[in-house]
C-alpha cells in the first residue's frame, strides 16, 4: 500500500516521516493542531527539503520553523528558536542571566516534537540533538507564547523596543507649547503619572521645564537621579554655570553663547543636559533652544544635496585646555543604522527622512577641524551645507526663548536640541545655574520601564523594524 503524499500544513519529523494535520484532543501529550481557529494565524514547523538546499562548505540547517501571519510568512532556524528559550533551565529566574552559551547549540539541532496547546495558546517543542546537559537533568522542552513566536525574526525582538514606535514631534517657536511642556518639581519627584508625562515629553519633544525646584545645590542631582545615575565627566558629577575670571569655558563668562551641544569631543557625549536656575537677577541672559530635527527637515526639503553632505561629512571636535584633551569625529547627521536602533515615527515632518535620524551633532565653538581631505569643490559644498543648516537654526520661527527664573530646571536632549544664551550684564545681578548630565541609554531604560504609564499615542501597527531578516 503506497504512502499518502504530504499535504501543506503537515509536520515533518527529523527522519522525514510526516504526520498529517489533525485536531488532537488536548492534554494527550500527542501532537495537537497548530491551527488556532479563532485567529488568522497558523503556526507550523516543517523540514526544508535537503535536495533543494544549495550545498555549502559548512553544515546547512535542514529544518526551519514557520510562522504564517496575516501578512507574511517567516521561517525560523532551529538555532534561532532554541536560542530564544527562556525556561528556568536556560535562564536563571532571579538574575535573568543565561545558563548556556549560544555557541554551545549544536549545528545539527532539530525539532523533534512540536505541539500547540490551544487552551494556553502556547507552542511546545522538544529537541533532537539538543545542547548537552548532565545525565540527571530532565528532558528539555521549550514553551513559547504566540507573541514570542511572532517576534522571533524581528531585528529588535524585546517588547521594550516598542518604545521606538512612540513618535517624535518637530517644533518651532509657534508649535512648542511652553505652557504645557512643564511639570511641577514635587509632582515630578513623587507622582508616577506626572513623572511618566515628563519622560513622554522628553521623548517626544526633547525639551522640558520643571518649575518649583528648591534653591539647593542638591536639587539638580535629585532631578537627574529620578531618571538614572549622573553621568560623570571631567567637569565633575555636577557643575556651576556663572561668570568667573579667566574662564576655561565660554559658558563661564557673560558673553553671548551661540547654538551648540555639549561635549561632542567625547566619544559618548551626554544624552541629556539638566540646568537648574538656582538664582537669576541679572539683566539679559535669556536661554534659547532650537530643534535640529526641525531644521534638518527644512534643509532636506529645500536642499536635499546639502542634507546628504551633512549626513556624510565628518567634523572633528576637540577640547584642548587646562590639561585635558578630548577629540572625536562625528557627522552632523547620524542615522539610526549607525547605532543599530529602530527608526522613530515623526508626527509633523514634511519628509520621511527625519524618522531615520538618530542624532544631530552641532557645536561650532569646539570644532577642531573640518574634513580637510575633501577635494576643494566638495569642501565648498560642506561649508555651504553647514551654513544653510546654521541659518535654519537661527530662523526666528525655529527658536524658543525663555528667561530662566529662579527655581526652574530645563532638561533637553543634548543630541537633538541645540541651546544658546544671550549676553547678560554681570553687574546688574547674580546669575547662577547648576548643571548635570545623563547618559542616553539610562534615559531610554527608564522610558521603557514607564512606557505603560505614558499618555496614549497613535502608534503605527507596522513592525518597528520593517521586513524580517
């Protein structure tokens, strides 16, 4: 009697035998149907036909797991699936550290048995040629929820990456709402909803004001530590901004200070800057802010060639003073791919290019050199592109200005927002700001942890990382 031919949806064993798809009774320990009749998704595991696989020098995996979603089908190597196991045998439930190395997964590992628990909505897998364990260890079985399975081929698999689906908002003088982009200090420190609102505004706008801050040197540290640890620099954990004789930094004078970002000469410049106005009775000294992403959006629309120059040309920033030397080269525009992070949707951009920008770097006072090896005509383009970008930053409609009052702390994204200060009369009164820095990864970590408490936003349903690998 001849054997029936395999049908779509059949499950293959490593020995090439197949079991026809059928709905088995639950809790029998035998293969159950992989079809969830209450959804449009199907999960099935199949063996790749070895004859159809192109021979390679190294071992070619002969099996793959297949997830059929509503819009596309993804194949999974047994190595990928095995590596994703989070059971207590594989990941310590307390310290969340792996108990195995991915390098220990045999190249010939395969799916031995695969079943779907319809009641628990879980896929259960036992393995052939699994990672070697002690003889006393129980047979290993991996259990995955449907959500975990659906994320296996994503580049950014952890659900915390969904933070990057929360959109940015470009702003200028008329679109930045100074009245609503503020949080009270006590609420920020003690109210979880207010704190999540503050983090949301920093993620969306990159600029936030906190009012009612106590006139204490420790206040700025408390504000930073609410999010994460202070970022230590050669300026110390915190630092004072006030006019002093023989200043080692233009910020410590009463002169006009143009648009810039801080410490770009460091390989890992601060992600966020905090400036607490402890006291301000001097005439002048207004703080100025501009959104570089807004300016770049305008440059891209009007001068796409210049945008490409800003993206590709490196600028070397240097600090060489008072016994310190720091130097690093950066493009004016840094894309997400350079940092291996997802794109972020932008609410009100005029181009799609802005969602691909991770950071902007702009600090003319600390430029060590422009890209000197460029051909003369390319160097002219680079200087011209930088001039156009600078002009857009300085457009009155792109600038938000505020005279910082005593008891106000401003927080801004140091890799997106440029800041400046008007000159002030140091003889008219005292002006004292206390500053601190926060690493960007520490901010992202906190933002991911409070994401559920942030205000609801319209998040695109599409995967954040596009097509699967």
